[in-house]
C-alpha cells in the first residue's frame, strides 16, 4: 500500500460560467520515505494540490488517501512549510518552535520541552537567534524557524509548498542543502512543490511535472538516481544529471507550448510594423 | 554601424572626494552591431553600475561610452532599458504605457502608424488580447512583457536589460526568455544584459563577460557562445558544449565566492584581465 495516494482527484472553484477547473483527474502515489518534487507553472494549481493533501480543502471528485485511509482534515502527522513563513510575530523563535513541540508532546517537563526546542532550533542552525522575534530575522532565518516548527511536530509526512521561492539565490541554495541534509538523517516522506527544476534535481528522488492549468494533471515521473549529498557545481559534470535535466526541461517547454497553442482563442493578428525612424531627442 | 557600442576605460568612483575605491576600474568592452553580451557576477560586483552608466543614469568618473559613434551624455530613447520591476504607470493600460514613449520618438508618424507600432509589439510578446488591461489586472510576468514591448517599440539602437526576469519564478522566467529570444530573432538590437542566471546568459548571449568581485571590478573571463542563431532552447540545451560552458561559469562564480573571503592584499594581486580581441 502506498503511503500517500490520490485517485482521480478533481477540484474546481467558482460556479456557473465562472467555474474554473483547477485540477482534473489527478493520480499520484508516493511510497514511504520517498522525497518527491512536483514542478509546476505559476497558476497551475500547485497550492490547491498541497491544500488537498494537507486536508485544508476537500476534492470535488476522487480520493486522497494516507496509508489507505481518507484524509478528512489537517493533522500533526503532516507538517507544512509555506512560502510565507506564517510565524506568530509576537513570539520568539523558541516560542514559535515550542508551539510545534506542545502540539505533539502535551505533557513534557519544562526541561524536556526546552531540550526538544533546542534540538530543532539547532537542527536549522538558529541557536544564536533563539530569543529573537520574527521581525528581527532575515527572510532566510524566518524560513528556518518555519522549518524547525514543522519538524518539531515530528510529522510522518513533510509538505513543503515553494518554501524557498521568496529567498535570494544564495540563501535558497544554503537552505536547499540544509533541508536535504535533515531529510537524509531520518528519511521521512517529503513532498516538495516548486517551480524550479534545479531544486528538484538537487533534493528529490523523483520529479513529477504538473501540467499548465486549467484542468492541470500530473505528467510522467522522472526518477532522479543521483548520489547524495548532491552539489550544484559538481552535478554539472555528471552526464546523468545533464541528460535528466534536459529531459525535464524539454518536457516542460513542450507541454507549455502545446498548452499555449490549444488555449489561444484567436491566432496572433500579425500586425505589420511600419517603417519609421525615431527622432533624435538630443536635437530638440 | 548604427548599433556599435564601445566602453573605453570605464571607471566609477562613488563620492571621489572622500573615497578612492573604485567600484569598477578600467572596464573595456567592444560590442558589434546586433551583438548580445551578458555581464555575470555576484551581487555587488559592479555589473549594474556598468549598465546604468551605459543607460546614462549614472555618471562616468573616468573613461567614455560611445553608442553608434557618439559619446553618450545622459539617458535617451536610443537606449531602451528594462529593469527587474517593470515600472509601468498604474493608471494607464498596457497599450497607453507603450504608446507614451512611441508618441515621443515618432512625432512625425500618423496616428494609425503609431497604433500599429504599439499593437505590433504587444501582440508579439503575447499580449494581443490584453492590451486594454491595466497593470494591476496583469500578472508580474505579463507586466514584464509590457516592459519589454515598451523598450522595443522605441526602435532603440541599444537595449539594456538589468536582471529583467529576476523577480519571476523560474518557469515564468523561461517563458519570457523565449519571448525575448523571438523578438531579437526578428530585430537584432545590440543588447547588454546583467544577470545572475547562468542558463539565461547561455541561452541568449553571443558573448558572456564574467566580472570579478568588486571593488575594482573588471572583466574576469569572457566566453563566446558557439550556438547558432536562430536559437531554440531545446537545441541549445542539447548542444555538446552547453554543460562545459555552464560548468565554466559555475566554477568562476564559486571561485569568486572563495576569493571574497581572502585578505585585501591578496585580492589585489589578482592581475587585470582584458577582453580578448574578438573582431
């Protein structure tokens, strides 16, 4: 039995002529301990898919099953990290992470509780900032707190919804490596949603493209059999990396082109450019 | 030589009275007409300083910039600029935003001709059915398309792109790179682009100039792209040299990372580099 299974899941928003089908007949199966990356275009329904799995919304049709049982709501067995860090601004790093610890370990002595909090804060390299509030932290540090809080739930399943998209390239690279390292330690099941093929190549066991919406569905799986830990610069020399990266990028380029051609209501009008010379404003 | 561009011993010192450290020192670059050159380097290496000097938005401390045989003095519509944020006027439609500049540079054209110019470029960037929308009704990617159409519509001698797709997600970025590639295929404007994105530079450029870390930034190494034009992304990716060149750039950037942390004296010992003569 698969760890997570989606069977013919469809979801639409709106009613009547305004109704937009976001996901259509989507099938997905993830094994326990697998790290899966779903790569999708902006507006294709990535967050809708994540919310369905998290149990925040219900599908119109089809089933979302975790260990064979239908998902009926949110729960601490699934930790989520969003692109917006969603921290409580009036609480320190310790208190924000403490929320996660309290959710799953209700009756801990204050010593044990503190030990657990420190453990997760240390895991994301934030110990020096443990007494700071979110407003005193950089974007990358805030996202680390959010990761620590999700990990503190000790979830069976970690859901990462474009977690690094709002960060600059350097910070993004650092966090990708850190989160992959944390994952390698206990190999919990992870679903990463991203718009970045290279992020998937660096972190995941399998990359699955989400086709452009409306009516998005999943494309073929691309297994990533590259040794871990993976290094961005070293990967570039690996022929297997090159071939796989090109296959994924080619697939995405082609599916988008097909989609554009099909959804274009009217052909481009092909205006004719008149032959004009711009005036030189310096002589005015 | 309508689009020939020459940067000669370009040097920039901010506040020279108090500070002797140059952000950019003796930067030399020759671009032939229709050439696409990318400047790549880490944040703060001075690549945007070079670009804004060519745009005429930033004073030159020493050296000169010659565009189409004339030394530039200040900004002008002969150089179209696209920044990271599209900077559209929010109360105007996409059409009116592009028309604004078109009116200024084609005052002798008929109204019908000006409408045709604006429509032509908006259509080509894929906004044929969204011309009458205001910026807030358009996604960030669509807004940047308007910015690109606006720059091309002025028939500039040169195009300056300062991380034009830096704020977009990676798949939208790829889509806009293809739009830009298509436009340049029809209209080979001399272009200088500043970017962080290695794959973007490879796909679009004829030549890539890798800049050393500032201060005192210079031309570090130059790569010449072997890919034929017209280009298609899938073919460029499959070219036998693609990943070698990508590796060169990633290696250079990683090297600069390390060099960033050595004491200043050692850093100075890195000798000056000049652009190889590629005429």
